[in-house]
């Protein structure tokens, strides 16, 4: 099983590169060696590697910046993905691609299912939706994992920002009316491996979109409190305590891009295919935090 991995230097890409060798032989490219908007280079790479599966972890993920630079967001998240999907179709490879809960507007009172109507409220969400549609339209064999609030030990993310601020400041204000769950790259990678294994065994999951997130529900505020509490228990000195993290509303924290208030994804469809149970978000998240804390404790 040959796997061509794109975007291997991101939060998810790094974890995929570390773990996917258990299901196949991985040829991984970070952006510095293969830019997915370079259609000729992608064509050459696919012809050279002859992958059974193309895994695309490359994406433009700067949600606020996308409002000012929609051309780049669409070039990476939509046009390059459309070309990749056409290559997958022509060269008879599966395409595994990742998308986001930000394709939804967040007004639904319950978790989103795969067939709910998308209605993105920002440029990033619109560009990711255009990418999903291009994959579907290409007619290739594909799996799209829509995920949410990705937080891992690599790269910059919410947990690392909160820990930095919690060491510098006496108090923090964190949004409490956006509901969702953090999702670890390790969990997304485990589901991806499971899906690739099914392709390898000729029992491939039906092509389509699958929602992936851990169990439960939370808010950015609760995630920040959980993070600071765990860090305190591990004797990392912080100037902020759990009690000094104040809950604020989205309206009190203006940002360039609008965010959905409900980021919860219903994972029933995925769970019917997986060979393992999805963890509760706290277990999934604290496994990531313990890795981050370990790094902080290493002199
Ligand atoms: N992060 C989240 O909270 C979140 C939430 C929901 C869904 N997702 C989705 O999950 C997937 C993985 O996200 P992530 O958190 O791992 O994002 P990330 O850490 O920002 O990684 C994205 C990677 O894509 C690379 N990249 C950007 N443009 C590229 C190009 N033109 N060619 C090749 N590589 C390019 C980046 O390269 P550089 O390292 O050079 O920048 C980076 O390594 C994405 O599809 C994202 O939309 C993420």
C-alpha cells in the first residue's frame, strides 16, 4: 500500500507522517518540497510515487487572514484540491482529504450530521466547502474527514497560546459561547489508518464525508480551564489560576472572521465504520496536553 502524504509539516501532517507507516509505505512532502498549488509538480509526484492513497493534510488554515486574502485561501483549499481529486481519478488512487465544521453556520441547536446543509460564515469555511464539492464532483474514490478545533503537540494552536498567556498575565478572558470539542491529530490519524486498512483489505468504507471528533461537548472557556488545571497539577508555574479565567461572549472578542457558535459534529456515521471507540474529549485533549507539558518540563 503506497501512500502519498501532502502537507506533512502541519499539526495533522506531522502525526500522519509518524503513524501511517503502520499501514503502508509513506512518501511525505512538506510544503517546502511540494506546493499543492503547483499542478505540474503534483502530477509528477503522483506519476512517480504511484500511490494507492493520496492523503491531503495541506490546507490554508489562517481563519482571520483568509478574510483579507480569499484568493490564496481558495487557491489552496479549493483549486488545488480540485486538481488533486482529478489526479486521483485519472491515476486510480483513493483521496483522503480533511475539512472543517466551519462549512456550517453554527445555528443548529444539535450536533451537525454529514447531510446537513452547509452555510459557511467566513472565507475559510467557504474555501473548504468549495474543496469538498470539488472532490465530490471529480468522481474519484474519496473519504473526507470533517473535523473541528484541532489541537496537537506540534505547531501553534489554542492550547499553546493559552499556556503562553497564562505564564505572562494575571487573568485571561476566554470565549464561552462557542460550543465544540478539541480534536487531537492522533485521533484523526487513528481513524485515517483505520480507513486505509479497510482499503488495503478490499473492504473500503463507502466513499463520502465522515465527521470526526471526540465524544462530549465543551467551550473554549472550559478547554482553557481544563488545560490550566492540568498544567498546575503538573507543577508548571503559571501566573493565571483556573478561577482567574473569565468567561466572555464572542461579541466581546472581535475577530476579522465570524465563527459558528455550534461546532459540534455528530459522529454516528464514522462510528459505524471504526474498529475502535471514540474517546471523550477530555481524555483525548489531556493526552495532548501531557505531551506539551512534558516538553515544557524538559530542560
Ligand atoms: N486547525 C484546526 O483547528 C482545524 C479545524 C478543523 C479542520 N481542520 C482541517 O484539518 C486539516 C489539518 O489542519 P492542521 O491543523 O494540521 O493545519 P496546519 O497545522 O495549519 O497545517 C497545514 C499545513 O498545510 C501546509 N500548506 C499550506 N499551504 C500549502 C500548499 N500550498 N502546499 C503544500 N502545503 C501547504 C502548511 O505549510 P506550512 O507549514 O509551510 O505553513 C502546513 O504545514 C486541514 O484540512 C484543516 O482545514 C483544522
